[in-house]
C-alpha cells in the first residue's frame, strides 16, 4: 500500500514539474516578445529604421562609401537578423510576426535592404551575413 502512495506522489510530482516547465517556456517566449517591442521603441533603432525607409533607389556602392548610412543599415539588419535567429530557435514566436504588422515590416525592410545585404556578402565574403534575417523574410513571405 505504501509503495502505491509513493508512486502516486511521484507521478503527481513529475506531472507538476512538466506543467511548470511548459508554463516557464511560454513565459520566456512572451518575455522575448516584450523585449522585441521595447527595443523597437529605442530612439537609435527608430532613427536607423527611418533612414532605411527614407532611402530611395538603393545603390550599394554609394552606401558603402557613406559609413553613417551603412551603420544605420547594419543596425536594422543586425536587429532583424537577431529576431530571425530567435524565431529559428523557437524563442520568439512566429505568430507575433504573422498576426501583427511586424511581419509586413520585416518583408518591407528585407526587400529594401536586400541589395545592401548581397553587396556585403560579396565584398566581405561572408556568405552568412544576415542569413537569419533572410530566413525570417522567407518564412513570412510564404505565410503572408
């Protein structure tokens, strides 16, 4: 009789542990969404985003010579690259991008910055430059 009680207590403990683990995972993903939203309100990021949006027809060589503009482009690219990595590793949920305007924003920025990304891959010979940004773009482009 005692072994049955101990087994039941063990099973309840195991199930409780799994429930708390799932709750913790969901909580961490929501923290990632909150952190993303807070970062998008950062004045430096807003300035960089605005510069990318204001840039007309893009020529990689021109931006490559203008370090301030290149720095702003890289700021946006690195931010979305990190978000793509978080989505790829299931730390930032895809639904956030699919169910809000954030997904359309990623698509718009990637398409605007793609020539610069390709230019950087070519001149720096880093074939993986902004690869997670590209991953995020591709999954959103298919879904939206």
